[in-house]
C-alpha cells in the first residue's frame, strides 16, 4: 500500500485568458478546477498507474470537503484530520497567447497542536512493514518544523519506506531523520546545505551533503528539464522526452508519483527514475494540473535517456 500525507492541500483553479494584461478586467475563456497540493497530485499519479494509494493530511471547511469528495470520486480512499479553518485555494492564470502563467498560492489554515497530534497518532496506527509513505508539500501555519522528521521516525520504526518532498527547515530536519528518498530542486538543496549549486561540482557537493544527513536516495530537479539521481554510490542524469509544454504545474509531482509507484513494485532506482521522467513530461504536456494516464506515460518511456555518470 502507498500513502500520501499532504499537510497543506489546496483546491487549484486555473483560468485561461486570451492575453494577460495589467490594470484591466480579464475575461476567462475557460476555467479548470483540480485537487491540488503535492501529495494529492502524487496520489492521483500513483492511482493512474494502477497502484493502490490512500490520501491523508489536514482538510477544513467547505473547500476541504470538496477535496475529500473529489479524491474519493477518483477511487482514492482518504483518512483526513479535519481542522477548524478553511483549506486553501490556489489560483493560476494562463495566457493562451504564449502559455505564460502566474500562480498564487494561499498560506493555508492555522492548525492546532491537538490536530497535529491526531495526525501523528493516525499515521502510527496505519504503518505496516514495506508500505510506502510520501510526505510532500509546505506546512500550514501552526505545524512545527519537525513534523516531517517525526513522521519519518514513525514510518521507519514501523518498517515502512519514507519519501520526502518539501523545502526549508522542515525539509532539512526531515532529511536528518533518514528517509529512503527525497526530491528537492536546486533552490531547495542549496537552502538546506548552504552550498553554491551554480555548477556541476557544486551540485554534486550538495548531493553528497544531503546523503551525509542520512538520506539514501536523491532525485534532484536541476532546471531546464534536467535532473540527477543518486543512491550515494552511483549517479545518473536524465534527459526527458521533447514535448510541447502546456502547463508544468504538477509535473514534478507526477514524476515523484511514478518513481514511488515503480519502487513499490520492486523496480530498480534508475528504471523508476526513467518512469518518473516520462510521467513528468506527460503531465507537463497536459492542460491544467491533471495527471496523465498510464498509456500516456508509457508512450514516452522509450524517449527518456538515462546516463550513468
């Protein structure tokens, strides 16, 4: 079984306009609503690839209820902790003229200490050996920075596998709790290592620094469509397929979802990485923040180039 934990989920609304202009009223040609937050996107990708995945986290108010019902309607079981404040809404405005976009994310609800403890207790009760847990996204207000570290400790103690995708102090503390896999970007890895990642040597120093924190495997998004995968002994670089990009929002989540799906099936890390690159590209080629189908991902697999460095 695979679980995702989304502490700060969102309802994603994407507005398409003919031209993006300031100081004027914009008329939306179309509006698309998706269930957002890294963990939700990852859960949808895993489900699309045919694996069982349940979604946990915090939800609140009418927006939270919409998210819960929406996920369950797609076949994703949920087990949320309800909080007193409203779940956030994120807005994207896409210029149909050149596909440029603006994205505004709300901060999210204030979460109380008892609500945090309820989530920790829930996870502890669910953990089973060899399950996979993906902890992803930002923290809402009120949630302590060590929350991911505490969750990873619970997961590892139960014999399951922990995967982390976050940023800042929560990410640094989470890495020190020794998760199986993390997926930072350049900005995030530079922030937690305090290293210059402006060239290849700096990037590899940062990767090694994160391994020394206790992380077993790293997939680093290096910008410009490039990425690096490391298990501490070997390093692979990946070249994704060439696509017509429509909206990259959620592509990184699709990538991680596909990687975890394949790892849960016993696939090797480099092959799981290949699937991740194909899934990320397939997601970026779609309008909105929807996840691709298994067939759409498989259609791109052979176009992915993986090279061991």
